[in-house]
C-alpha cells in the first residue's frame, strides 16, 4: 500500500511539473489590438500575391517599357484594396468548407 502511495505522489508531482513547464499560448497582438493581428496574414498575403500577379499581367499586356511601372502600380493599388477585404471576410467560410471537405474524405476510408 505504501508503494502505491509513493508512486502516486511521484506521478502527481511529475504531472504538475510537466504542466508548469509547458509554455502558455501567446496571444498575437499588433499595436495592442487582436483584430489587427488577425488581419495581418491576409493583408500581407494578398499584397504579395496581387503585387506579383499584376506585374506578370502587365508584362504580358503592356509592352511599352517606360509606362510599365506606372501601369503596374496602378493595377496593384486597384486590386489590393479589393482582394484584401474579400480574402479576410471569406476566411471563416473557407475554413468551414475545408473542415467539411477534409472530414468527409476521412469518413470515406
């Protein structure tokens, strides 16, 4: 009986130490705002993608080199403000759709 009690104490103390040593989940904030932090990945990814897509399309459509940069920046600054809110607002719907699709695939097997 004493061995069980000792084993209980050891496992309890090990468990408590494991819980204490695990890092706490850090909340991402940007300038003290959680909402800005949630927008940052969408903002950066849409900016990056639209920058390169508009550049490639301008190279295909516009062969006049002196006007290329002006048209590129104009197209990018027009498309980014459209792409960002669409991406940010559609994220919950996309995540739900992905979750449902991945669950239905796992149930088939």
